[in-house]
C-alpha cells in the first residue's frame, strides 16, 4: 500500500477500523532523537506541575497575584500564540479567495498549525483561570453580558476552531479512506474559509481590544486606542513568519513526505511570503510612528522603557522589514529565514510588552514568571509539536492526496 493511495482494508470480521487505528498509534521512525530526549522529561515534569496547579491552585506554582492575575500563560501562550496562528487565515484568504494557487501546497499544513495552536492555547487558558469550570461563563455571557469584548473573543475562538477543523477535515477523510465524507467535507471548505477569515480578523483585533480597558495599567508607549488594529496588522506578518519558519523545518524533517515538485517550489513560496511580510510590516511601522507622534510621548524615549520601546521598533520591526525587502530583491532564501526568526522574536517582545512587561510597570513589586510557569509553557508547546508530527507522518498534509480523490464517486 503506497503513501498516496491508501484506504482502510475491509476485513471479514468487521474490525478493520480498529486494526487501522491501533496500527497508526504505533511509533514510527527513531525514538531516541535529540528532540524526544529533551522534550519528554520536560513534558513529564510539566504534567506533574499541571496536576499540582489544579490540585492546590494557581499560587502553588505561579507568581500571579490579585493585582497581576494575567502572566506568562496569557501573554505568551494565548496572546502571542494566537498571533503566530494568523498564518492560517492569511493563507486561506490568499489561496481560496484571491486564487493564488502558488501557495496551495502549504495550505493544509498551515491550517493544521493554526488549528492545533488554537486548541492548545485555549487549553492553556484554562490553566490561568482560578476556577476553570467557569470558562463557560464568557461564552454564555454570564456575569459579562453579550456586549463584552471577552464574550466576543470567546465565541470567536470557539467558532474559529470549528471552522479550521472543517477546513482540515478532508485530510482526515483521506487518511481514513472515507471517500463520500471527503467529498462532502471538501464542498464545505469555501464556506468554512470565508467564515474563518471573518472570525479571525475579529478576534485578532479582539484580543487587543481586551486591553483597551487597562489604560491606567499599561505603559503609555504601548497603550493606544488603536491596539486592536495593531494586533490585527501584526498578526499578518507574525503568522506568515511562522509559516516560513515552520515550512523551512518541515522541508528537512519531513522531506520524505514532500513531492519533488513542492520541494522545488518552496523557495518561490518563501520569496512571495517575504514580499507580503514587507508590506504588512511597513503598514504596522507607519501606524506605530503615527500613534507615537500623535500621542506626543517624546519625553518618554529618554527612559529605560523608552529605550526598550526603540529596541522593539527598530530592532524587531524596522530591521527585519528591511531584511525581508532586501532578501526578496536579492533572492536570498537564508536571509528570508533569518528575517522571519527575528520577526517572530519581535512579536513575542511586543505581546509581552503589552501584557506583562509594560503592564503595571510602575508597581512596587514586579511580576516575574516562576520556573514552573515556564516549564508548563514548554510542555504545552512540546505536546503540540508531538501531535503535529504524529499527524504529518500519517495524514496527507505535506504529501499528495490519494489517487482516488479526483475520481468520480458513484
């Protein structure tokens, strides 16, 4: 049975589906790899810490307080992670709405990345809630009201995860050999894409809107009534930078899954994405300059936080933007990857500046994440990578779909 033409065989005992699933759960390839050796102990320790967190409460493993209830798990796992997941809505818009077929080969893996990111970061949100069972409240509007930003963000998250699952579901149907289901699910793709793009643009900005009510708590250099717009625009180049980063790694790690044609088109795809990143970063930098000038915060530049603001704007926005532009013009693939990595670091810096570093910056006692918070964050990331790898090696995500996909079904 080949990699591109597989289905579940029909056995007389009717248990083929279970045999298939059990076989798919078996490990493949080398087990004692550097990544496995590093990640498994951290994941085990993180699992223990998560159990302690739910057993004894937030204070048992975090440095969170009543004054600073949102820390690393919100600032990085949720707010930063959702920005990196933005590649899914950007790529689906480019391929299915603008008909840019050049990028079609990376749509599935990008949607998978986005879906897993939302599932795990929504799960990470439960870690930060003092009473996790109340997570249903913002969805039903209880104690918030339907005009609450949190109510909107909660519904956007929930519905967007459903939309991404529908977008990715044809790959699952192909994996299971479910031909009729695959045909039905493929017919739902365009509707799911349009719905997902609408939701994604709303909740990317909605996450920023959550901080509009914290004007007195966020440093003036990072607070603005335009935070929602800045979050949305930055999610474009944040998501595409993640696509470049993840795609470059996948080209090496999963090279056996990728066809020769897609291998050859990879560099062209990176060049195209770098061009889009350049434009989005220019728009973002221009907006930041306008906001700064309009806010008249010149005096704040000659402070510690002002210097840090300049590092973010010049070192993590302007510099990688110029690097993207130069590497696109010179067709330098290595510099495109470097620019993507610097851009990703810049997004982490920006989101943490808004949510952690610049939040209650003037408090007498500053918040610093405990080592246990960091371990749990790494556990979430490593677990997502493990599941991503499992799916890639079993489903037609990077490799071509089975030959029966384009055949007529009676």
